């Protein structure tokens, strides 16, 4: 699936979830889906837990986050020294 098609699955509406990015037609934020993935949930488990969420929706969340970070300077919480 093309990036554009995936990204069309993510919307921002100031009247839904305080304007956070959500999966189109839901109140599930990109942040929530990424948090589930970060804590070990599988795409399949997310789809079971949230009927109506497709694999492409989860992939769209990942792509949205990646695109958002492209132009952001990331500062790690701690800097390791040798």
C-alpha cells in the first residue's frame, strides 16, 4: 500500500481526542496504538481488542510517527559517555 493511502487513515480533528492524531472513524489515537506496540502487543492482538481496526491502520500509525519524527530533533534522555 502506498504511503499516501496509509496516511489517509490518520486524521486530526480538534473535536476528537483534543485534536490528537487518530485512526479515521475511531477515537483510537496513534499514540495509544504505538504505546501498545512498544509494550509488546502484536498487530493481531490489537485488531482483536479493537474490532474494526485493520492491519493497515496499525501500519498507518507507525508511518505517521516516522514521518512526524523526520523533521524533529530527537534528544535522548541520557547521553552515554565512554
